[in-house]
């Protein structure tokens, strides 16, 4: 598993040659879709600039829910963490009873499970009724939330706040989570794509460009990603507004200060313009060394949530958002990915995501709000971000 991730599969973008991902055979396809309605916990994910996906599944015991990010210290498995933990949105780690790479190996692993019909017939997750809000009503709600956010920013109580919102799309009975995952893999080679289901979290699918923590042994990476514009013809010459540059600098300063506490020999590159789907962001890459890997949970706890999804001052912004945003983010702007203190770790901020329900999809998107922000432009930015999903 780890050799594959550190070897030829993990190509640099310069050497990457895009190969379209295909769906597996019909039986495997049907089985994975059925797992999203089961009592089993699993995740399937594909890392940026790679051609194949990984499959992680827990086949026995209850999925482990943790009440503190620091409790991830020493843990191994696939993690899905919320923006704010609660009884309804716990931090979950899927134990790697099955770990498989590429469709052939994934199919063999699922075939070995035995009683597949028990999975297919087992519907475990129930969802609330469809949202009936119109677009105008959603905008009105967002506008009121924006007013609540902009006031303390103009009074300089906060340097930055991140305001997000949900939207809903109906789906047909024949909607396939796995087919949607494959479509996202082919559309967005630069991003980490995942499909994750547990009875505690429900089913989530996302396409995220933002590394929170990745690496192995002593060598680690994180990024500061902020600022948003649609893709232009000349990416290198994109003129960034003062608002976008200020927003990105806030995030970079935060990550830099956290890494000083936990690491040594930190180097950085940026900010530079990076593409994510049909959007551009300002990005700074951080490379650093850790003395040991026994306390990755402590580092994740300090990093999450970054100002890219929360604000500054962090603790006050975190509570303000929870009290004033007007809805629950759940696992949007949490973090997700593979954690292994003895091997490779690939944890990403859960951006550009959807929550898959039995009769609809719930989309999430947000943006950084500064004292100079305008409500119409911020609404349009969230619209652009939702187009990814």
C-alpha cells in the first residue's frame, strides 16, 4: 500500500499522463452503491495526479467515533471530521479491515466478503424531507447572514470570517454515487476525490484541492489556499484583488505560526496562482520536518479549522460562525483522508463537497468575508464553487 503511494503511482504533475478512469464491473458497481445505504463504513478515494483509486472498508465492529481530534494520535485509518464536533456530527475513523488499490483488487476484496446480498438489502441511513426553499428565499437568508457577519468585521472585532451556505438538488432513483465519483475523478485530475459512507456521517462525496496535512516519516506538507476567481485564459498573469491577497495572507500567516510550534526546517513557496476545476486560488506550499509521527492528532487539532474555512481570531470566529451562520455545516469544511503515522498520510480540507441523501443532494460552499466584501459578489462566488459538484 505505502510502496504504491510513494512510487510510480504518485507521479508529479509534469509527468502525469491523464488516463480516463472506467467504472468497475456491474456487480462491483452495484455493491459499492449499495454500501452507501448500509451499516458498513467505507471510503474510496483518488489522490491528485494519479490514475487509480484506493478502497478502505471496516467489516467488523462499530465505527470508532472520537470526541477530540487529539485522540487521532497513533491512529490509522480513513478519517472524516466535521467542522464542529457534536453528537450528530462525530469525528469518525474507519478501521482498515480491507485496503485495496485499483478496481481489480477492490473487486477481489469485495468478492471475498461472502454474503453480498446482506449488504445490498440493508438500508441503514434515513434522511429528512426535501428542502422546499426557492432560490430567492435562499438568497434572502444568505443576505441576512452576511449582514450579521459584516458588522463585527467593520468594527474590527474579527480580521476575517468565512460565510457558507447550502443548496439542494433533487436526484432520481437511478442516481449512482460511484458513477458520480468516477466522473469527478475524470473531470478534476488536480484534486483529491473521495466517496465516503458511515452510519454515523451518512454519505459524502467531494473534490478538494486543499491539503491540510500530508507526508510520511520526517517530511510533511501543508498549504494555505484562499482567494477565488474564475479560470481565465492566462492563468499566470491573473490580477488578484487586494481583498483576495489579504485573505490569502491571513491564512498563510496562521499556518506558518502553527508549523513553528510543531515542526523544524520549514520552507515555503508562494503565494502563486493555482487552478482547482474552473476556479483559481492563491496558494502557498509549506514543507516541513517533524521529529516524530506519534502526535499527528495534536497537529491536526491546531491546524483545524484554518482561517481559509473559519476566520481570525480562530476560537472566537469558530463560535461566531456556529451561532450566526444559520445552518449546520456538518462535514463541510472539516477534514477527510487517510491517516497513518507509520506510513503515508493524506488529509485534505473537505471543500467542494456534497452530502448524498436518498432523495436529494445537499451542496455546500463558502467564502472569506472581509470588511470590504460585497454580498452579491460573495453569493456569486459560492455559486461558482458549487458548480464543481
